[in-house]
C-alpha cells in the first residue's frame, strides 16, 4: 500500500500546517485526522475584548458672581422690612407708543416725523420701567437697577437733605420733582423723573417718608 500523508494542525495560534506521514490511508488514520482538526479548531484563541474608553468628567462646583460685584454697587436685593420698592407702571410708555403709532399712520408727513421721537421716548421709558426701580427706605430714596437675579443700588438721597418735592399731576402723574441740598459738595440739585412707577405707592412714600407733608396732595391708603 502506498504511503499516505495526513495533514495535522498544531495547537499554536501561528503554527504552520504540518504533514504527518501515515503508513496507509486507513479509516483509522482518517478518523484520527478529523478528531485532531476538531480539537484544534475548538481551541483557537479568541481575540481579547478591549473595554471601551470611559470619559471622565471632573466635578465642578457652582460659581456665582454677586450682583454687587458685577454691577459695581451695593446689592439691594429684594426690599427689606421697612423698605418700599415701587412697582412698575407702563401707562406713560403705552400712551407715547400709541400716540406715535397713530401719528405715523394718520398724520401724513408731519405725523410721521413726530412719530419718531415719540416712539423712541416711549421705547426708552418702557425699557427703564423694566430696568430701574425706586426704593424708599426708612432714611433715603435709592435708585436701583436690575443686576443678575437682583438689584444693585446706583445712588441715594437722604431725606434729611430734601428741601421740596412736587408731583405733576396728581390725577394722572407724569413727572415727579424733588430738590435736595447735599449733592455737589453742598450745593444741592433739583431732580426730575418720569412717573413710570405705581403712582399711589410713590405719592404715599413722598408724603410719609420724606418728612415733607403737603396738604394739597392726598395720602393714598396703604
């Protein structure tokens, strides 16, 4: 019988194919070859699993900048006990914007020209209504502006330096005036501001907190 070469596989991962010489291609030799092949295949090394990289995020603590530091003034926050922050009132900006719109549509060329300053003034006062608050404390009137989540004090005038105040007109307040004597190195100054706040709150604060009570003005109830 002619010799027979039976291929066999080594169990190594990179081992080449070997030929084993058998005395004859007998059924026993063939069965031995098949059994060896199954064992080699079942023991084939599997690639190692590589864990997916995990992204690490460094914990960060909350940081905040105080409104006073951001705005450069003392933080007024919400009004404390004994303080009155005047509520906003959009009556005057609404009147100006409405008049500007009517003038632009029904006033011809002259109306369109007049609508521009009226509209700009109305828009400016509407923004100021959102951005500015007047705060009457026990000792002074403060002007506060919106800063972050609170209010920062811009300046204030102690009631002890007030000389006079007026409100035009009590039936429909448009303009408020007061004069004090402490600013500008004791020279004092008059101050005017539009009534873009709750008029009843304003009048009551003027009557009860400034130390100057006017009989010709009513004092609204709290």
